[in-house]
C-alpha cells in the first residue's frame, strides 16, 4: 500500500468533536479527514435539541449530574457525570464567544428548554431546533480560518494500521467519485471523532454515512468496545418514508406537544408519570408498541404551539412541508428510529482508547457518561468536553511540533464499494433482531445474517467495518440477559438490580460467539 508521512495529528471525522478538538490543538498542525464537505453529513449538524448545561441560577451542575445518572439506568460512571456537567457552562460560554447565536432573553440570559428526564429547563438552544447546525456553522468558520488545520474533504477513513500494539497510521480512500483503493497516512497521532452507528438500522435519524464504520475500524484493530448493546431509539422520528427519517425534536414535547394515536388517545399517560417527558427508552417503546399494533402514533403540536411551530422549529416545519404535513392543523406521524449509540470505543478520562496511540471523542467513544440511556442533549456536551480533553492530552503526550506541509493525495485507482443490497440487508437484520425490542431468537438470527452479509463481499473493508460494529451490538445484546435502559429484552423484561455492570468486549470475543450461530458459508 502506498504511504504518506506527515507531522500532523490525523483527526478522523468532521462533526462537533472533530472541529472543536482541531481548534483546541491549534496552532499544532492537524489533518482532518472528512467524507463530505464540512457541515454536510455529520450528525452534529442534524442535532436539533441543543446542549445541556446548568446555566440558570436555580439549576446546578450537581442536579444535572444526578439527572444523568438517573436516566442512565444504573450504568453511568458517576464520577464522569460529575466532571462533565461541571464543565458544561464553560463550553457554552466558549461557543458563544466563537459566534454561536444561542437564543437569548431580553436581559441577556440564555433561553432554556426542558427535555425528557431533566429536572430543570437546561438545554441551550438556537432558533428552536437549529442548535447543531448553528454551532457547526460557527466552528467551521473558525476551522476554515485557522492556518494550522488542513481538511481533506471527500476522503473516508477505512482502517487503522497498528505496529507493536499501537496505532501507527490511518488508511484512507477517496470517496467523492466512487471509492478508491486506500492509501496509508502516517501522522503524529490519531484522534477518532467519526460518529456513531444509527445508520446500521433500517429506520434512523442519522446521516447516510454514519453506519458504525469508525467503531468498526477500531474494533478490527483490537480496541475494546464498551456498552455496545445500548442503542438509543428516538421516539419521534417523522414517519414520512424518507431515509434517513427527519427528526421531530424532543423540545416540542418540552413545549407541551403530546403523543396520540389514530384514536386520539394519549398513550404515554398510562405508561409513565412523566408521560411524553419520560426517559427516551420508555417513550420509544411506547411509540413502537403503537406502531406494531397498527395504531399510527402521532405527535400533536396543535394545542401547545399552533402556528408558532412553523417559526420556532424551522427544521420540523421543513420536514413536515416536504412530507405534505401541516403541523398547525394535523398531528405529525412518528416512529421510533435509531438515533444515538451510547456504546463505542472505550476511553479513559483523557479520551485514550485501549490501543496505544489512539484517542477518541464524540459518539464513537464510550466514556461512561451515558450509561444505558443517554440523557437528552448530553451528546453534544460530551463531544465538547472530551474533544478538549483529547486535545490537552495529545499536546502533553507528543513531542514538540514543527510546521507541517499540507498533505496531497495522489490519484488512486478505483475500488469496489459496499454492495447497496448487502448494506440494506444488514440494516434490516439489525432492525428486525437488535432493534427496540429484542430476544434471544431474534438476536441469534441477526448474528447469522450479519455473518452471511459479511461473507458475501469478503474483500470489502468498508462493509466489514459496518459488520464488525453490528456484530458487537448484537453480541453484547445477546449476553445481557436483562432489560436496562435502551436495551429491552422481551424474554428478560426485568432489570437485574438498580446498579448494572458496563459491558466490555473485543471483536475477537464477539466473533467467537457469533461463530456459534453462523450458517454454513462454505
């Protein structure tokens, strides 16, 4: 394989964590690997709710941490929750200084929104549902203006190369016009910030390319993956037949919108004392049950917001308009969709993975903050906190730097991309077997199907990054014989104690279990 050596730190990804880390590393030379143009195709840009932070005088970081632990259903690392929530306010002020136009009150305070399982209104937002897009816009402008940061757009990371148990290089391929053969980049260090796994499911709110590849790359290199079974399903994806599904932000329910079925019944009232503002896993299962029963769940914003929904929540208004729905006069059809992966590459407090030379932040990481059920709007907060920590630890770990020349990729021959039919088959297998409600029979069928998909295109690294993460999710779900947070087993519906253990697994361990259920692929 052709190689290029650079003195730059290689950052895989182009979302909030990647951008923020690159800025915090300046003026040390950085190379960002982005499959799309910056701002396109990153989950961060699609985040509607905002960033959770105790900005109100009546609120506190301690209360935020307590809500995080409570929502996480017994597997949150309480120390991590304390540390992350304590930093939240500083990051909001930093983003404000960088130009993020957060909604402000007449006296200069921040407009706060309440979301599910929060005891206070503590989600800082931008124009209702534009937080992710506006934060990204501000950070992208800063990154574009920073001479030390080079961005390779239209380039996809496909693998990690290890030497002596450490990550020594990143294999990348052009993906702007088809897929090229890979080239190996040797940099000063590697930071993975390339998103989660929602696109491994047939119904998802994630951008099309977010399909577990970054977690799969690290797993295939030998990194430990933690909490893989905990996949959060957002209860109010707009059920308009679009892939990916548009999101109807939880802030709508925070403003008083209610969930009803085709008979006009508010079905969440009988399922939890907080009804529509119950933890996401409970609301998602409530919506899923209505869908399975053919009762057409819907989000009704009419009484709570009326025509305000069009102005105050422009992303939702646009999604509805494109689907031919008028939310002012009609409820919005919704479904539970794969949204956020609490699991990922295990990291320590500084963002270091179990592989030497590898740092991770954002949704691809598993820090211990989210537990079994992420508290709403803690995802962007975690990305900010750990992006900064990774940057500080990288700076401390690396030798003094010198200026580095920009990297130029040569012309590369074409390679075979994943077969779209196989990707669709994988996504359907995950939805059917490792979705909102799971059981042993469905999970074992899922593992067998993943093995079949993988064997059908044996030389496709990109596909195998996806199947690696899918295997880890399904295997961890099979081994957790209880229901906890977002992981619900119909055959083990009870939670095994208030406090649970986090799962940790290598791909080698997961493949050994999968082999018991693989069909004869010879």
